């Protein structure tokens, strides 16, 4: 029974496996060879449970695992994470790729003989359409990860199976941006007319992945069947069935009763530890690039005043937050700085302590009472009246959102703010967030990757998809670009650390803790490897049932 | 005018005392004859006291959790245990009583007040006013109570006064029906004709003469729907359309992380439900007793 | 008789119309701009231009009365619009979920009647004894217990004792009746508890009245068995009030059903209405609320008609009301 206990400072050894610009690398065809002690058996249906229905099937437009888990086995990306080493990328649709000496041209050679589920062959046009759809979404289409591909100047076909991307600047992290598990390749012929209608791929799944969608009944079942014309090695499973079960306890009970084979989403520690005691079940929790941020709406008074934002940060006792919200939502982890726990780019304890409230991270010995006193006086200075009403909006279906907000509201009360939580359904939550219709939001940001360009680019730039607070800061954006294109690893590390220090000073977003999600499956399920990322390695093509 | 039949200026104190005594004695007599109702009344009284005195009576802050005592079972410090955030359940129950009382009483009184007004006016006037009012009330009656409350709460937003309005809405048509039929009964007698003959205006008639005669069934309806309003309020909170965290409300206490922890910490879900059960039970018992007192001939079993 | 039916039908139709108006009024005001929802503002920003486009496409910018007339016309043609959440026609979603809800309603009523009437009879027969007291206490309890709490506790117990979890696939009745009855039994029990208590109480008081009547004493004197006396002579009087009660409580039953379906995750109409309202899926919400209220109106109408058929006196009285 493989288990991994949550610890306060998880040490994941992270090898920096970035390809640096200036070095032409012709990567060999990296055919994934998963080490397997037994011979995989073919056949069977994998029954999985998620915490709800996918709101729709359009992966590009989505930001929720509910959609991504169902879509991942059906689609392919150009590259994907190596299950043996999260920091390495291996081929998916792209057989070969290389980067020019100046680092500004990346050429992808696609596999031959790839067909979509509807039988049409994949060409470079489909890749171009898909990536353009992400970085320059057509009218009516939403693209949260638009900014991640912002460095691309142009994408062209240099042959039916060759895609050439020209970058504005060299970017060491570029391949990781492209291989974000959400950046799937969709068929242009199917998607373009649907986009014109404004519907997109919300009701259709047509991909090149090892499985295809054969049944979808809302509230009951989503079924995928093996796609026998898959360009890679055929999947072992016959089918995958997804059953939405909202309650974690019920999901655990279903697993124990062997009515499902796996569930890859268990935030709650109590449920996970119940499963730990059951023979025949493998459970684990691992950290993911998911972090809980408190995001004030900088466009609204009094959050435009940096003293108020700092007061918010000072009010939160992060150790208490982790102790409380950890068991409820998996928020057990913390990092020193803005990068994931254990990152080589993390700051030092001394560096982080200078920022209000961050000295309450576990082990740093901060004085909570003194912090809160200081917060109260900052609020006074900023002219915020006592019992000022604050509403924190949050999502109701995920504990990392809901329970974080509840705990933060309670902590904000200690500095004289009358804080309540407005729990919303996913749809109206995102509506309010994107319209800027809120004062404070507690958001659990789940990234599809953990390199600096991903974390900073999506999370901490003015134009990033996660700037819900609507702040604008050219200096920070420029600093981001500087580190993004820096070829020299030492210089880049300095810039990355500098970026974090500069951002933390602004309190535009207040980092609280990092989240790790649990997963559990019957021991008859083989071949699934948990990466420190919930979205990676979910295509299920190497999973088999030892029934 | 006075209970003892003797009244001298200097004796007014004594007169008041004896009046109070006789009232207390009357209460005692009624209680003995209707023990269940007395029990219900007593429980409600306790809840009212707890609700009013919450800041002084609750042992802990209902919002501030103790991260060292997460979902701990009932013990000597936390008599009913703590929830997923380390918050004392007993304290949250006490503060939650405020919400339940406020919403229950508010919705019940508002609903009966508005409903009775509509019913009396419709019954009194008759004609098109009556027909239209009846059809509108019929339409409102067609909505299951929770459905109407849910839709209204979603529309108005999760503030306390909105929840009260939302819960009053299903009560309005039911109270209107009762009030209207009372008026019709009165109309069948010559009572109203007589009042009009003496020159009373319509409004005066309705207020001074009709209303007091319908008080009895209205009071019964008010107590019956007090219990229902509380349950619906809890349901609204449970679904997420009512009171919001981190405030304490009995329905809210049973939702969210409470359900996820239910197997390892069942006290989190059990006690709030028990509180609702007790309060509804109390108001039902009290309502039954009131009904018995006012009109034992009334069919007992539905409002 | 005919005029009675006609009168009731007309009232029913007018009420349905009133319900439609009310639904439309309530749902039009729902915040969470429908245009933003429709344009898919999941995690990105949508421009005002796009919103205006969506508004005109959905007809959200026309006068309210025209929108209502449109919607009402569609309803008559059984077109309830398309759900924003599932993408299916609302009528299709409702049709798929209807059997489960209908089954729970029927089962809950059956449980309430089949357990409630005997309980009431027993209570009356042994009035004053401990049997009576226990049954009375149980029914008072059943009335007071909030149905979703009962549901939660039931689930807790089932999970803890039997590793129970909600069915992954709910079997429709015609596919596998036994399984379907088993799956829906617990939700039906939670829903029917209140009815059960009410029927028991009412049956008890009716039986008490009836059992004291002269003709019962006559029957006993004639030597008829207890069964004959109690059931055949006494119970036949109780049928009418039970039907009335069921009709009266029909709408309350649906209220309990909505929350119980949420607790047990039954894919029925109750769960659908909660999800639609909370998700601001206003086409679906309008449709399902109308359908649910409509069912209640039809149910009341049916009960009225049955009542009228059973009791000739109401026909005459009804004509005067």
C-alpha cells in the first residue's frame, strides 16, 4: 500500500530539466517505455468517480478537473509529461521537435497516420487552429491560458505534418507552456464551425486520444471506449466510465464497496485515512501546483490601498490555516515564496519574513498577535472603519475554495473586519470573478505545470488569466519577461527570485498555502502513476486491470 | 374590569398582584391539563432565552475555531464537540437559535399578517376582488413551499431579511385562505350587515370586527407554520441559498465539510438536526395545545 | 356532475396560467446576467459587444410582455427551451428525470398509507395503552423531524453499517423493478415520513370518533368480529379524509422531495430544480419550476375530482363556493 503522508515542508527533489535557448537540440523520438513488472492484461472497464458532472466538454475553455479528467483520455497534446519524471517532457502528437540556435524558432514534426475519432486525418492545420484558438480565441470563446502562449509571434505549417512556431523572445520554459495538459489538439473542420456559432467544443469530444466518448448522461455516467485507430500503442482498457458522486464519503464508500475502481480526487484527509485502513486499496496524497490565494479587488476601495492589502496578509495565521484547512481540503503544504514547495527557486526564510504575515508560515516563528496589532493600526491609518463589511466570494463545490474562505473570514474578524462568505455555484462564481464583481475572493489556483513561466505567467502578471483582482503593474510584467527569456541559468535564478520579492511587496495576491490532492484506487488497477500535478498523466493509455 | 370585584385607589397594588396571581394560577391550571403543550411552550421559552442571551451564554465564540481541536468528540471542554474548523458546536447551536427564531417568527408573522389582510379584504369585498385574489392565491399555493422559497432566495440574495421574505411567501396564501373563509362565515351571519347599518366604515369593520374573530385560526396557523418555516430555513441554508458562513445557522451546520466528516465525526450533523427537531416539536405541541384551548372542535390534524 | 368537473377544470387552467406568470416574473429577475452565462464566461473575460450580441440572439432585449408571450407560446408547444447547463432541451431532461421523482412520490404515499392507516387504527383500538402512547410519540416525532436530517442520518447509518453508497446508475422501474424499488426505498421513506405521521394521527382521531358511534356498538352487539367492526365499518369512513389529506399535503410532499433528492443524489426533478436555480440556468429553472407547480395543480385537481366523486355533497357545495 503506497502512501505518502502530508508533511509541512515536502521535499520533492526537483531537477531543473529545462532546455536552454541557444542550444539546438534535436530530441530523439522519446517513445515512452513504462517500466512494468507484470505483463499488462487487455480488456475491462475502469470505473472512476469524480466529484461532479463536467460543466461542459470544451477543454480549452475550461479550468476545472471535472472537464479535464473526462477529456484527457480523448485528446492529445504535442508533448506530455514523462510519468517517470515530472520535469521531463516526452512525445505525444509531436514525434520530434527542435529549437533553433537563437531560441526563437521551434519546429514540431508530427506523427504520421494520426486520425481523429471521426476518421479524418490530423494535419498541421489542426495543430495551428488549436493553438491559435488558445492564444487568440475567436469571438465568444474563452481562453484562460491565453497568456501562456503569449510569446508566440506566429505559427505556420511547413509541410502537412510540420509546424513551425516563431517566438518573439527565446523562452527556456516554452515547451512546458505548449505541453500544458489543457492545450489539447482539436480538429479544425469540426471546431471552426462550432466556434462560429459560439458553442465551441462544449457538447462534443472529437480528439486523437486513446479513448473516445460513447455515452454521456448528465448526473449519471460518462463513458469512454477505446479508440482502436489510436496512433500510439492501443490502450489496454476497453472502456472508462466516469460516475459523478458529489460527496467524498460516498465516493470512498463506493470504492470500498468495489462499485468503482478509482477516484483521483480526494481533498479530505478524514476520508482518505479511512481508505488507508482498507486492505486492497492504494491511496496516496501528493502535492500539486495548486495554491490558495486571497485576491483583493484592486479596483475597489479600500483594496487599492497597499496598507489595507498588507493588513489582510498580516491578519492570516498561515500555520493555523494549514492546520485547519489541511485536513478538510488537502492544504497541507506551504512554500517559501511563490514557487511550489521545494522548488529550487524558493526564497530563504529571512527573505520571506519581511513580508507581512508570511512569518506565520510553519516553522518561521512569527508572532500572530503582533501581526494582527499591526494590521489593525494599518487599517486605521488607511481610514477603514471598524466592523467594515467584507464579503469573500468562493466556490461551493471544492473544499479548497469553500473551507479556505470560511477560515479566512474567521481570521479577518480578529482585526475588526466583519467578514462573511458568499458561497456560489461554479457558474455564477466565475461570472462574478471575471466581471470584478467582488471585494475579496479566496481562490484555489490549480496550475497545469510548475515551471516559473507557468506559475508567474498565468498567476502573477497583469495579463495572466488569474489576475482576477485587476491590478496593473508594468514593472512586474517587464521583470517577468526578463526572466522568461534569460538563457543563463544563474542569472535566471536571480531574476526569478527578484520577481518573487517584487511581487510579494505589492500584496496584490496573498499566498496562504499549497494544496495536495489525494487519490485512491483498488489494487487491481495497475499502470497509473501519480505525478505531482493532478492534470498530468490522465490519458489512461497505460492503465490496465488485473482482474 | 377587575378580578376581585373590590377596588379602592389605595388597593391598586393589591388588585394588580391578585390579578397577576390569578393569571399565573390560570396558566398553571392550563399547563396541568395540557402537559405536552406546556412542555412545548417551555422548550420554546428556553430557546428564546438562549437566543437572546447568546453572547453571555455561549461558552465559546461561534466563529473562531481552535485549530488544535478539530472535529473533536464531545468532551468536558466542548460539551457537544467541535466541527471541522474547531468551532464549538454548542456555541454555534446557541447562536444558531437566533437565526431560527428570527426567521421562523419573522416569516410566520409576516406571512400570516400579509395573508390575513389579503384574505379578509377579499372575503369582505367579494366580487372581482375576491375572484382575482383567490386565483392569485391558488397560483401561489401551487408552489411547494421550499420551491417558492428557494426561487425567491436565489433571486433576492442571501441576506437575512430576504430569507424571511422568501419564507413568508408560501405562508401568505394559506393564511389568506383561512382568513377568507372566516370572513365568509361571518358574512353568513347578520353580523356585518348590522355593523354597516350602524355606520361603520369598511375599514373599521374589517379591523375592529372581522379581524378579532379570525384571530383564533390565524394564531393556530402561525404556530403551525413557525415549525415549517424553521425547517424550510434550515433546508435553504443547507442548499446554500440562505444564511452564509461563517455565521452559525442550524441548517448551515449540517452542510459542507460536515457531510464529508460525517462518518468520523457524526456529532457535527446530529446535534443541529436535533435542535431543529426539538424546536419544531415544541412549536407543534404548543400549537396543538393552543388549538385545543381555542376550539377543540376543530379538526386536529391539519392546519 | 359535469358542471362540477368543468368548473374545476377551468379553475385549474386559470391557476396554471397564474403559475406561469408567477414563474416568469420570479425568474426574469434572477441576477447573474443570463447573457454572461450564455457566452460562456467560465474563466475569462467577455466583452460588452459580445454580451449585447448574445442578448439580442436570446431575445433578452425585447419587451418583457413579448418575451412572456413567446415563452408561453413555446410551452403550449411543449418547448421549454434549452438548458444552459446540460445543453439538452429542457423537456428532454425533465422527461428523463420524471420517472424517478414519480416513483418516489408514489412509493412515499404508499408507505405513508400502508403504514399510517394501520398505525392509526391500532392506536385508536388500544387507545390509552402504551401501544397508543408509543405510536403517538412516534407520529409526533415524525412530524417534527426535518426530512433532510432524517435522510442524512439514514445515509450515515447505512454507510457505517452496510458500506452503502448511492447507486451509480439508477435503474428505471421498467428495466429492473426489484432493484429500482430497493434503490428508491430510503429516499421514499424520508419523504413519506411526514405523511405517515399525519395519516396515522388523523386515522386515529377518526377511528376514535367512529368507534364510539352507536352503529359500532350495534355491530359489536351483533357479535361481529373485531376485524369486521374496526376495519369494515370504521375504516370506510376514514378513506375520504385520507384522500383529502393526501391532496392537501401534495405540495408539501414535493417540498420534502426536493431536499431529499439533493441529500440522496437521486437524479430526479428535485435535484434538477435545485441545480438549475443555484446555477442560474434560467431556461431550465423556468421550465422545471413550471412543471413542478403544474404537477401540484394537476394533483390537487385530481384529488378534488376524486373527492367529488366519492362524496356527492361536495358537488353541491362546490358549485356555491
